[in-house]
C-alpha cells in the first residue's frame, strides 16, 4: 500500500511540475501559424510584382521596331 501512495504522490508531483507543457505546445502552434501567414503574404506580394513586370515586358515585346514602350 505504501508503494501505491508513493506512486500517486510522484504522479501528482510530475503533473503539477509539467502542467505548462501544453501551453508551450500551443505557443509553438501559434508561432507556426503566424510564420505560415507571413510567408503566404510575402509570396503573394512577390507573385504580384513578378506578374506585373511580366505583363510590361510582354507589352513592350510586341511593339514594332522604332516604337517606344
């Protein structure tokens, strides 16, 4: 019976000392979500710049000789 009580006390102590483990996992999940959103926004901005420049190059490439862009 004594070993069962010691085990229960040890489990209780371990649970109380490690109760911030779930909070830490939640913090990492939130940080990862922020990084993913930031990467998506940066990717969208880069895509828009590249597609705008590509459209400008295409329109200038279709001009005849001597015409200005």
